[in-house]
C-alpha cells in the first residue's frame, strides 16, 4: 500500500477496525452466551445432570469465545462476521429458551 | 482490512497486548504472590504467627463463636440496596446457615454465616434473600481477630489478581476477564507471528541491542510459559464463568435450574427449603468423627476442609462435611451429609461425575489448595515468567519505535514507557510500601486496613508520577532513568520491610530459619531480600547502559540503528 492510498483509506480502515473490535468483543460475547445457554439446555435434554451440563459448557465457552474473537478479525466479510456472531448468538439464545419451555412443559 | 492472516495476528498481538498488558502484569504478579497469600498474611499479622491448626471442635469452641457472629455492616449496606423497605436491626436477623473453610496452611480459621431477611427483593431474578456475616478467628481460643487485622495476602493481593480490588459493579472482574481473553489471543497470535518458533525459543542475545534481547526474552518467556499461561488464563475465566461472565442458570435458564434443584433435593435427601418447625442440633463433633471414620474406611483419612450447616435450628437442617483436599487437586471432596437434629447420616457423596472431575481438577490446579511445595514454587516462577513476557513485550514495543518517534517528535513510546515503568517497578513498589506501612503503623491503629490501602495506591500513583516526570529522554530515544531510580527505591523498601519486621516483632532471619523455624515469615523475608539483590543488579546494568548511551551521544538517531530496528521484527 503506497502512502497516498494509505491516506485515502485511513478513515475507512479506522472505522472497519472499530467494527471488527466491536464484533470480536460484543459479537463474540453474544455468540458465546448463545452457545452456553443452548449447550446447557441441549445437554440437559440429552439426559445430562444440570450442573454437569453447566460445568461442561463453562469449560468450553471461552474456547468458543476465543475462536469467535479471532475469526472476527480474519473473516473476509465484516457483514458476515456480524451476522454469524450477533445473529447466531441471538438465534441460539432464542432456541435455548424454546427448548427449555418444551423441557419443562 | 488486513492484507493477510499473519498481519491480522500481528496487529492483534501488538495492540491488545499493549492495551491490556498493564492489567495482565497485575494479574500475573499478584497471582504469583497469591500462591503464598497465607504466608504473607502471617508476615503482616504477627499475632497469627503460629502453626497451622486442625479443625476445631464445633460443640465446645465454634458454637459460642457463631452465636456471637452478626451480619457484617458492609454486607448489610449492600443487601439494603437489593431489598424493598428498610432492613430490621441486623442484630435481630436469624442465622440460617453457617460454614467454615480451612486448608493445611491456615493457623487462623475463616468462618461465615447467612442470615434470613424478611424483606422482599427488588429484582425477581435475585433469589438470594440473605445477609452475610464473616470473621476470622484463632481456632485455639475462639478469639475473633479485629477487622483492622487486615490479611494483606489473602484479602488484598489475592483478590487484586482477579478483581483489581475494584468492586463497583464487579467492573474489576470484567476488566480482568478482558485481559485474560487478550492473553489467550496474544498467545495464539504470538505463535502465528513467529514461524520459526522453535529456533527462536533457543535464541537469546543479551549482548545485542535492547530491542533484540528484549524480543528474545519475550519469545523465550512466551514459549516456555505458553502451556502454563494458557492454562491459568482460561481456568481463571472458567472459575467465575457460571457466576459472573455467563450466568445462564440464574437468568435465562433459571426455570430449568430451579426445576433441577427441587429434583436434586428429592434425590439427595438434603432439603432445599426449611420445614418451618424448630429443632435442636445434635453433636456436630460426633458427625465429624463419623465422617472421618468413613474417610478412613475408604482408605483416605483426612481432616475437615469445609463444614456447612444449612437450615440452622430447623427440622430440615443438615450438616455437610467435606474432606480437606491436602492430597488431591480438588479443593474438598468426599462429602458426608448428616441430619442436624439427629446426627443420622443422610447421604455420602458418590464419586464425582466425569465432568465434575475435570472441572475440579482444572480449577483446583489453578487455586492450588493442596499440599505440594515444589509445585507451589513453580507456580510463582510461572507467574513471574508471565510478568517477564509482558514486560519485555512493552520494552520491545518502545525499543522498536523510539528512534522513529524521536525523529517525528511523537510522544507515543514515551507514554508507553512511563506506563511500563509504573506497571513493572511501580507495581512492586506499591506492594512493598504496603508491607512497610503494615510494620510502621501501630497494631491497634484505628482503620489500619484502610490506611495500608491508601499507602498502596498512593505509592503506586507516585511511581507513575515519577516515571512520567523522568520520561523525557525516551522522546530522544534514550532510557528513562526512572527504571533505574525505581529499582533503588525497590531495594530500599524491600530491605526496610525485612528490618522493620525484625524491629517490630523480633523475628529476624536467624530465628525464623534456624533457632525457631517459621517458614511463612522466613520465606517472605528471604523473597524480599532476593528481590532487593535482583533490583541492585538491574539498577547497575541500567546505569552502565545509560552511561554508554551518553557516550554514544546522538547515535540512537542515526539511520543505521533505525534500519536495524525496522528489520528486527516483521
């Protein structure tokens, strides 16, 4: 990248970096939340003890967060990164809620 | 955005490492000190310098102590914020549950209790309708240690490494979590950045430029400590995950959790709710004897580690007795549960499930309450290796840029360097000022705990001011003399702490090592002296380098050095 190109893309790059950081932290957190919630419900559904399910998921959730975090910086399309992390996380939370109701219902 | 995967990883490593490295220094340094938190407590509280004690008798010694225990004013204040209407007089609240926890390193005993409150809670999701009380006692006499007998190791350095002692909205925990996640990111991106990682591991060129040798040391510490650092960062996160970071079972999945609690209570026979019918309490000492008999019968004799009485004074009351984990990684285990009113065994815990065993192993290995002194020292070395890795990362960042920053009159590396001084020598100085003030303030001083904290934060703030005031040479690509000067402050404080310990308690090293051996205090004193020796060596080395820089004059601004600087790191 030549200096003049760098000047032109500077503001754009800064915004895209901020959006990447936000995706990594917030998107990654929402995704991990969804994973944790859905993981506990699915494992309970499969017959595992609730606390076992909770602990199993908590052992894995930060690995998931770490991978989501890294992917937010290397995923080609920023839009897809946001869609998968935030959308996927929200989707898993919703799925956990529905599955919980059917489990208790 | 980034031209390649490696560029993305390098960017992450540099900027997340730099911005959260300061927090990581705190986590690793105070984490390393926490390995010997109880020993630091002994140093700071001369009244408690006696041998670790077995679990005391409940019936004769603890019972009257618990009867006098009241909710803690701090907790009453916090509880008041969570409830509707004014709380009744704290002294009238009934005790619903009580516990104690002890390890093989504790002369004193930490006890606590939960008190029922009649008020409704503001938040529907908040089901913990209790106020808490706690105290530390001398288990030989039952005497309660006063609040100002502040345990610097376990009540300040230890929580520092996971909460920064910043309790407001648990914000300290969140910052530490972000730092721990950044540590994981930095380890992975660090491996990606250095393709020739194996060769770099064996490369150390202390005779080369500060930039080269700091990078060598950074790589060596990073690679050698990689499994250790990864393990501690991630298990540290896991320990608080279910409670704070991902509290699924108290929020979204609360219905499922509560449903399970009821089923579990029915399964284990340990009542989830009180019956509302008063009942007397049978001999707890007899229950402890029975628990010990059962442990011995399973070929794992031991003492009580955790004792918990729930639904105190109620017909549904039960006593849970867990074996101390001196000889196992899990903190406690092999629980035996008794009906409080009769002393009848309700249940003996089966061996934990595979998941629980993995969880107990990983978190237990982090918390290390078991007895293994060699491993304990290796933990300290591992923690300090983490500090070396982070600190050399700062120095490399500065060394790589300072010549260029000098040329374009940027203050960037100067600021980073002043913060690095604060986070390295400044942090040690803060800890040492606390120890010195602990020996200087009289034992019965009102608010001694508060003033020791003031000295700690004040000492640290002064170290920052000093580092900033002395930072001008960095803007001309030279060394900040604050590094060297703070090394000398560190030496003076460390030696002063050892001398003051001798003067105020009579416990000098000849006594604590040879004539009346007491390793907790001797170990702290010896570590202080070792730190002082190391700091003298570093200060002298820095003085030599500063003199060399002065002689070389403006060499640092010449293009040759800059070219090396830029070629040094991709």
